[in-house]
C-alpha cells in the first residue's frame, strides 16, 4: 500500500479553462505565492516539519516577545555587551591568521582535523559575538538563525536520513519549510490580536524599550531627565507607561514635554523583538523557495524570477508600512541584513545539494546566458561593482600580499602555491600577491576602464541624488510647508499646495507619494472646522488627483511636447529601441487596458509623462488612463490624515482617535502594496508585449532622424572605444577620473554606513524648530557636509574628463567624415 503524500500541483494543472476563459486571478496569485512543493510520504513530512520547527521555536522563545526576548536583550545589553569588542578582535585576528596560513589547503588527516576544529571555533565564536552585540544590533540573532538553519538541517539529515542523497533531501524540505512559515505567521498574528499589550503601539514601544534595556537619548533631550528615584532606575525618564492600558504616556509633572517620547527613537531592538516571529516566517519562506531549485523537474529560472519578485514585494511593502507608521527606525538595516543572510543561507543550502562540478557547470551556464543576453550592458554592471566593492578589492589585495609573503618564507602551515597558468608566470606582482589576486588584477586591467569608471560615477551620482539629496531635502521642505500652512485658510492652503506640488512634480527625482502624504497631513487640520474630518479627507483626495492630472499635462505637453522636436532627445530616450516601442504600442491602444493603466500609474511620475509627450501620444487617453492612480492616492492621503489624527489629544490628555495609529499603518501598507503592484504589472505587460507582439513592434515606423543619429552613434562608439583605451588616455585625465571615482565612493560610503553621523534623523511630521533647533542646515551634520563636498568635487573632476573625451571623439569623428567625403 502506498503511503499518502503531500504535494501541491501547479494551479494551471488543476484548473481547466472553459472555452476561452482564463484562470482566475485569485488562482494565479495562489500559484504565484506558494512554492512547488515536492511529493514526500506523510510521515517524512511530519518528521521534517518537527526538525525545522526546533530551531524556530528556540529562537522565538529566546529572542521574541512571545517568549523572553525582552529579558534576553536586557541581560545581553547589561552584562555581556562590554566583552563584544575584545571577542570581535580575537575572532578577526584568528580568521585572518587561518587565511594567511592557507587553512583550506590543510588536507592531511591531522590538518583536516585541525581545520575542522578551527572552523568550529570561528562559527561558535561568531555566534556568541552576535549575541553579545544584539542589544545595539538587534538584527544579529535573526540573521544568525537564518544562516545556521541550513547547517542544522544538514546535521539532521546525517543523523536521521542517511539513506537519502542530499540532492533528494533538500527538495523534500520545501513543504515542511513552507508549512512552518505559515504556522508561525498564524501564531504571531493570533498572539498580536490577543491583547493590547501584544500590539505595536506608542505605549508598548516605550514600555518595551525600558524593559529591554534601551538607553534613552537624554543627551539630545536633556529636558526629559526623570527623578533619581524614578521607577525606571538607570533609565530615568520623566514619564511612565502601562503597556496594558491603550493610553499615551502619563507624565510625572508638567515640566515633561511630549517630545520626550522620542528619547527611544534610536533604539529599535524592541521592534525586532515584537516582529521576530514574522521575520522567522520570512526566512523560512525564503528557504522553502530555494529548496525547490534542486528539483529534478520544473523550470528553476521561472521559479527564481517569481520568488525574487515576491521577496522584493514583501520587503518593499514592509519597509514602506513601518517607515510611515513610525516603526521605521533601523528597519532598512534589518531588512537588508535579513535579505543578505537569507541569500547566504540559500547559497549554503544549494551548495550542500550540488557537487563541485555541478556548481561550476551551473555557474558557467548562468554566466553564458547573462553574457548572451546582457553583453552590451555588462560595463554598467561592472561600474556598479566598482562603486560598491572597490574598498573590499583594496583590502583583499592587501591580505593577498601578506598571504604571499608568508608563503615566500615557507612556513610549515602555509602553501607556496604552484604556477598553473602560463599567462601568470611572467608579469607584474609576481611573488608579491597570490595567483588568485593576480588573476583578479589581470581581469580588471582587461576591462574598458574609462567606460566602467564612468558608469561607476553615474551610479554614485544617481544614488546621492535620489536616495540622499532628493529624499532628505524633499522631506525637509514638505515638513516646513506643513508647519507654515497649518494656520491658513483652506483656500489659501489649497492654492499653495497645488502650486508647490505642481513644481515638485516637474522635478525628475521627486516621486508623487510624499506630495500626497503632505496633502493628507496639511489639509485635514485646516479644513476640519469648516468641512469636518470626512469631507476634509475626501477634499484632500480630490485635490491630489487633480494635482496629479495637472502635473501629467504639464509634463507631457510642456516638457515632453517641447522636447519631441529634438532628435537628440528622442535618441537619448531610445525612441527606436524595442522597449520604448513596446511602451508606445501599449499606450497608443484605444480604451483603458490593464497594461496601459499599470504603466501610467506604476511608472516613475516624471519620466513616464514626459516620455508620453516625446512619443507624441494623445493627451486625453493618457489622462483617463492615469485616473486609476486613485488606488495609490487614497491610501497615501489616508496615511497622512491618520498620522495627524493620531497626534490629536482631548483636554484630559487622552487620544481623540486611539485607532488612528493602527489605521495609519494599514493605510501605509496598502499604499506600498498598490504602488508595487502597479510596478510589477507594468514590468509584466511590457515584457509580455515584447515577447508576444514582436511583429507589431517591428511594424511601427522607425524615427528616421533618430535612426540616422543611431548610425552615427555606432561610429562614434567605435571612435570612443579607440580613444578611451586606458594606455592612450593622458595621465592627467586618468588621474582626474580616478580621483573623481575615489571622491564618489567615499561620499556614498559615508552617507550609507554613517547615516546617523551624517544627517539628523528627520521625518515628515517633524518640525525645524523642535527637531533641528530652528535651523534647517542642522539637518546635515559635519560628516554629511564632507560627503556632499566630496560629491561635488567628484562631479567637477568628472566634468573636466568627460568634456575632454567628448571633444576628442567629435574631432576624430569629423576628421573621419571629412576623409570619407
């Protein structure tokens, strides 16, 4: 008798179309969100589910609020954190020593045993270190859990499933991993709604911060000091909180301002403790998809692409929701750490299931496919690699020098290394760095360095412009606008916001969401007395829609319409490329289609509307197709409105709308989901059009003027490659380009790694007077000014080099053209 088995068939195999009917969107969504679970006997399913659950339960008990997470963080912060520095130095030195002594080459029986002991010491020490620093880096335990989980699963396989091959065992884990992910998610949601003390509110945040040992920022808020005999002991603040009572903090005396609730803003371990089960569920979901990639059947690439979209959607929605809801302190770092550790964990899982030859074969196949498909754009990716990894490359070369130096003196444990590559036997750095480092140096030197460095600078400029300058100063300006208009008449406020919003929409880096959020925050308090809350919110939504449509008109007709007469502009946007022609094919269709709406509402505001003007599309269909942006405007405006309503107090100090904080969270999450859905569907429909309507795209007439410029550009690109060969470029130009790149890398690293030291934390609901000491320039700290100066210096140096190259290319091109004539 065959044992019953667990397996979920693909939804397209179980649902049969009737006539021309298609599978329902709900069914497709279910198929999209659930991994292809492998068929296994039911008793193995239960056993593996228990194996997966053991470390998950241990983590939940030790590091989440469901268990003893708050107490754990308190003990770690008060008794063990002081030892973290010395332990980290020891581990780093020990790891470096092992690498310098070529621990990977200790292949004798004695050497293999010593290597296993050394690696075990490193893993154990790193785990202890993560625990020691978890009070200040609370994302450490969840990252450690995700990384160690594959090791636990492999250990369980060796203990209980020795008869299975690793290639069979790992796909079997997909079902138990997904089952545990769903079960833990249900457990967390049920626990959250069980009691007020389990919800994430301002009250529970402050109470949990004190219980977990968070130190209040009394240096920034000296007026928030409590009495020495306060119940909060060493964390003496001037208020106390009852987490079981859904009321705001009860202040001890009248001298304790409400701003004191911000003293724990820099501490976010209480949030990680609260959301811990959800993070565990995400980690298990991640691994459940990756476990399916080793199945003997199925399309691994489609599964990988599908899961990548799901993962990005989950992280994006969570980040937006928590940031706008006030729980965003450190959430970017946490989600980044979770994603990185999940990829490391998944790589380990796949590595356990593949032999070395299979791994090399798969990597080579993937590389060949990437080269075939994206060869023309490879330098763009190399530029991003240079920007992000140049410091790591320098450190690696330094370590390889030490490694080779030890090899040269023939220490007992080191390996001299044999020359097995003819091309490396003669050349620079021979005997100075390892062969692996020399291969890497040789590979980098073979790149088209001028073009790669240029793209690296472009990447850095884009990051600084959109993620730093636009993000920081847009928030600053809108917060100032909110403060200035709060006491004006509704008509005046509407006119100001409409004008300012239209101007901001005309700036390419500014998205629409902060503008809608501002309208929700500003219009409600101004219009409440005359229209009431409900009609004020409806009024803000209508104004937001009208503003979006007016901005679309300006962008399409006033900018795109004027630019379309320039063949150079049309060439720059790629008017003749298959991608833009697919855009035009979709947007030029009559009526309102899902594809058209997705592009108009999901694309970046400024580029999408301006591109419509450059493609000379009719205005009215574009405006009608933009109206569904209401699906994004409504939750965004509501998030701003509820954020304001959350701050309203009754005469006795009680909140007027105690539910507003939760409503703001839900609205923010809804806005994030809608925006990402628009973007996801836009990408899907464009890809589908390029794949299935290739003939229709080819039938679209080419822009002859742009075609002529494209042909000229091909010739110019050849001249560019000839002139920008590294050895032919003058030394001064190479020096300026390298110096520009160094300044850009330093600038990006400063603002990314030292955000709190570069910029003062500032939100849309903050005020310049209260949070920046009355001076908006206090938003940028000294380190931030240094980063901005380096950014400006990088652009200045790069402009010198780029203008020189452009002039040389044009001169050579004209010479070649005159010779032909």
